[in-house]
C-alpha cells in the first residue's frame, strides 16, 4: 500500500448610438479598476457575463455594474484593504477534469475510482480558491467582512471544534458557503485501521446531514495525511473529491508548496479558523493579508465548487 502525507444580425437594428454609449459606460467602469481601494477594479482573466441585447438592458446592466463595483470599493476601504479585490470570472460551463496530482496517488487510485487528491484546479482563469479548516474560532467580524466584500470560500469542518456553536456555521452556510468534511476529531488518519477511518469520515457525514442538511462531496484529511484506506472510506460515504492545498496563509506570513514560492492559476489556498489565542491577530487580519496579496498579483478569488463537476456515484 502506498501512503502519502502532504502538509446577430438582428442586433444591427439596435442603432449604434445607445449601444455604443452604454458599452462605453461599461468600459469606463471597468477601466477605473486600478490598485487603490478608491478605484473600481476590472474582472480577472476568463469568460465574463457581459451580455445584454437591448439598449435598455445594457443601460440597466451598466448601472448595476457601477453600483456593485462602487460598493466593493467602499467595502475595501472599510476593511482596511490596500486594493479592491478583483471579481472572479463566470464559472466555467465545462468543468475541468480533476485528476490526482502526480506523486500523490495511492495504489489502485484510478481503477478503484477513489477521490482525486489535488492541490490545484486546472484552469487558465487567474483565480485562486480559499479554503478554511477546522472551526475553532467563530469570529462574527469575519462573517461580516466576507459578506461585505462578497468573497467566496469553502470550509472543511471538524465536529469536535464546531459542535459548541453549530449556529455560527449555519450562518456561514446561509451566506452561500459550502460546508465540507474534515472528520469528527481531526485525527492523523494515515496508518489507522479502515474501520476507524470510516468512523471518522462517515460519522462526520452524518453530523453534517443532521446539522446542516447535506452530505458533503468534498473531504480534506487532517494534516493532508492519507492512505488508501482513507480514500476508500471517504468514497464509501459519498465523498467524490479530496482537495488539499498548494499554499497556506497565516496572519503574519505565507507558505507555498512550489519551489518558486508564488501563486499559480487554480491554486487552492488553505487557512484556518483561528484567532488571537493561536495567532498574533484575528481572522480579519488573516483575510487582509490573503486578499492584499492575491489582488496585488492579479488574482481573483473564485468558489472551488464552481469548478468541480458532479461525479455521479456508481453501483460499486
């Protein structure tokens, strides 16, 4: 057994005047996007939903765009960001195929259709994906910040840390965030018997269904440590993906998996629900460091689940 550890033509009838005017307005809004919180940013690279055939619809769209980008710039100022976060492109219509990262495989990984383990999503969009683990810190200011800035993220929860305040994570879920599986007790799984690993992973699926009404498709092994039994157990209770991470952000520094020590399109970024008891700062401080860095390097934050296809269960 291999084990792995990883810390039209009809349109011509509109008339050129209104259309040109409104398109110029949209362009002006987007062109205002610089690096300052008092400027309105353009979108990150990738396909954009700038579609509106009639002139009035274009005008309405431009008005909504201006309002949204102005609000985003104001939110960036309120939260002390150096730059306005870039809006992500539209989710891809054709989802990329996710494969296990080379060197991270276990025996029979593909022929047993075990959940792929990956650190990066294959995409040309200049986006990264924010994932937050565990659930120890329950900071209301963090929820306000992320909602205000409209930053997507995904969580991976451990029951022993979230059970004292499920309502906090219901509020996270109500904001549109996906809650995923990080086991019951956050134990180091590699090398443990299959039955024990199954209890940890499938038991958390039961908790998630009971408390949040859904059984997650995504699972992250604690410490990024797993073996074949881990992935077999995860698959047995409905897990289809096992994302880990390619970079990690802390309140005072970054850590990168790659030798070039930088972000790449599609990278999964890890951080944790932590506060002053563990860090020299708060989750708001952590998010400032994260957002300022990714924006300065031209990245937007996208929702991980929007890039993952539904992998249907089979009869095995």
